[in-house]
């Protein structure tokens, strides 16, 4: 246990690539099954696609709590490893399992009793409300798989074992992709479940991925010893987890508020405009998910070297991460600009959907030019213990700039103007991210360099 972890010794570029690429691959697979989910649902009808799109804010809120808590777990455990504080590593793991169980219970109850109310607050089309209620109830009531999967994957990521995390995420995604059409359309003797079938395939994949992640943690992760015998929640550790993770939770929850608000704005034009927005979110995951995978590789490296007081490795990791993120975003921009019709036809788009969607994808994707830099900066702030700055950037971009801009542009009477709010808000995000990055460098990195 006294041996230096590879995160403190291996050449930075090789380390970042070796830790990030497995996560990027698994995230791409995740993006694929998100798209496949909606692709099969769209074969039912456009209302089914709209229902899944309207469910996104609620699902995203659930993911926000799981991933945000995971960010805190990841950063705390990686920093503790860098400090050689193995007792805190193990206590952090036990408290993380406790927090995952509590989060699951809350969302299971909310999903059971309030799913229909959630859809009625957005739209009054009965078929869409029925589809959406069935879908969301299944996703929430059986969400223990998602919470468990994310928690145990963070244990693996915090010690640099991202390959195993890739395998767990890959298994969940593949199971979902295989069983989506089987459960939706009733192949091989299974009942035809429609939109509910997509939810069943999703939760089944999550549960199996959770079980595999537990297996890897118990057999392939010797730096973390998880024991719940005689467990008592530690207020100090829980506060430490949420001091880092809560801004991430709020930041992603803000995204749910933004999506809910955008759906309310777009539905005044047509349900098709709302479906287009939902399709964009599915498609843009192919661009953003690899960046999130890159961040999942970057955060433990930065947190570890922060704990080990190695500022040059932190700076090198941040610079390389920004470079790779920008390159990925430029590739995504090219695809959205030149192939928007091909992307929409994946979802069996009608002529009306194409007429709205093609300009929408081209306009919204302009924000890709700026987004890579901002996403990496947000994760960097979290890894260095400044998650509140990430929160401020997200708050300014999505609530202070995006939603008001979208509402004001909608008053012009054309849905095409609404899409301009996205690049406008992203430019604001870059400005504030740069200001905060300079502050964090002067507060955290520069003193370490001066002390060497």
C-alpha cells in the first residue's frame, strides 16, 4: 500500500490516455444505447418519442444525484490515496454505499407517486402522458441498479482502474441495446410492451452492470476495502463528499430545470419542436460523452496529484485534457453541420420534423466550439475542491443566459430563433470559466509551485 500509485509517477500524456480512453469508449457505448433507445421508440410514433424526451429532466435529476455524489466520492478517495490515508479511503467507500441507498429510496417513492403529475405539468396530450408515466415509473422504481452501478464504478475510477469501469458500462449498454427491440415490439415470445419496454431494457442493463461493478470492486480493487459490518454514517465524510459533489449535483439539476423550461417554451410552437430538442440531446451525447469520459480519467489524476502536491502534473493534465476536448468537439461540430438530415432520419423523422430539426442542429451545434473548454474547466474546479465555481458557471450559462434568451427569442414568433440561445450562453460560459480558472490557479497551483 506504500507503493506510489501510477497517477503520481506515470508520464502524464500516457496516463491520461490510458485512464480516459476506456472511459471514453464506455461513454460512447452509453451514448449509443441512449440513441438506440429513442430510435426504437420513435418507430412506435412521434408521441412516444416526445414522451421519452419529456421524461429527460426527471431522469437527468436522478443521474445528477448519482453522478454528483460520485464526483465527490471519486475526488475524496483519490485525494486520500495521494495522501496515503487508507483508512479514510475505506470509510469513504462505506458511506458512499449508504448514500446511494438513501438516494434510491427517495427517487423510487417520487417516481411511484408523482410521475403522472410531472408529465401533466408539461403537456395535456393523453397518449404522451400515458407513455411517459409508464416509462418514468419503471426507470425510478428500479433505479437501484443505476445508483449502485455509478457508485461502484467511482470506486474503480478513483484508484485508476478505468478499464473495469468500461466493462461494466459496456455490459449495461449492450444489454439495453439487445433487449430494447425485444421488449418494445414483443419479439421471441416476449409481450409487446411499447415505451415501457424501453424502460425495462434500461433498468435491466443497469442492474447487471451494478452486479459486475460489485464483483470487480471485491476482486480487482485491493486499494479499497469495503466493509459494512458495524457501519455508522460519518457526518464528516458525508460532508466532505457533498462539499465536492453537491455543486455537481446542483449543476446537473440546473440542466434538468433548463430542459424542463426549454420544453415548456418549445411546446408552445409544437410537440414536434419538443421532440427535435429531445433528439438533439440524444445526438449531442455522442460528442459530450467522450468529453465526460476524458474528465472521468482526468479528475482522479488531478485530485491525486493535488493531494501529493505535484503542481506540474496537475497543469500538464489540465492542458492535455482541454486540447483533447476541443479536438473532439470540432469533429462533432463538423458532423452536425454537414449531416443534420442523416442524423434526424435515424429517428424516422417526418418532413415537418426535418424542416424544424435541420436548422436546429446546425445552430445549436455552434456551441461545440466553446463547450469542450468549459466542460473540462468545470471538472478541474471540482477535482481541486472548488465545485462551487463549476456551479456558478452552470448557473450563469443555463439559467441566467440560456433560458431568458430562449424565452425572449421565442417572442419573435419563429422557433428557429430559439436555438440561437445555445451558442449565446456558451460564449458567456467560456468567459466566466476563464476568470475562475485563473483564480483557482493562483489559489491552489501557484502556492504549490512556489513552495517547491
